[in-house]
C-alpha cells in the first residue's frame, strides 16, 4: 500500500462556525448540503474545506487548544492567472471581512503575492506564479 499524494479535506478550527461560513460565502464559495450546525463543508476543486470549532477540533485530535495569536506555521495559497487577478481577489477578500496582512507585490522568487487573514486569523496567500501556470481547470502545474 502507498500513501496517495492528495489532500481530501482541510479543516480550519474557528471561533464561530456560522460566522466563518458567512465570510467564505461572501467570497463566493458555497456550503455543501452535507454541512451541519457544528461543521460546514465547502466544496473546492478537488478537495473540501471544513469549518469546525477550534476547541472541538483540538479535542478531536487529543491536543490542547492554543490561541490564534502569532504565526501558526501554515499558509493556504490561492494561485491566480495574473497580478491583476491577485489584486482583484485581495479587494474581494477585504470587502468580505478579511484583514490584509501584506499588500500584493512583486516578490523575491519572481512572482506576485500578498496575504490576508480570515476572521479567525488563518493566513491565506493570493499569488501569481509565472513558473507554475494554472491548467484549464485552474490547478497549479509543476514540473515532474
């Protein structure tokens, strides 16, 4: 048996499941009918995003809950087809209630990116990477 190279679900621990769901809905994402009061699922291309109570998620993993302050060691990236699309997406995120952490700009690796934090502090990068273009489905392509 091998460990398949895929991620099925990314679950974000949040303070208020319904408020977080409303934020992502303002980005234009929609809840799956599998969602419940305690957990919301959002279908993405090829995987799903889950929104679940931060304290309950910590309990489920049998770990102590830690606060959201500081850098968590993880970012979620949303790659786009152009620097202009990055700017537009940042505007949409901020209008939906995100906090811009770093304005989009040309970056050292040759792309263009910026960061926002969702209402629970989860860090999202919006990026255009000319070295890993998007395919016709919007998935990032990387060389073998």
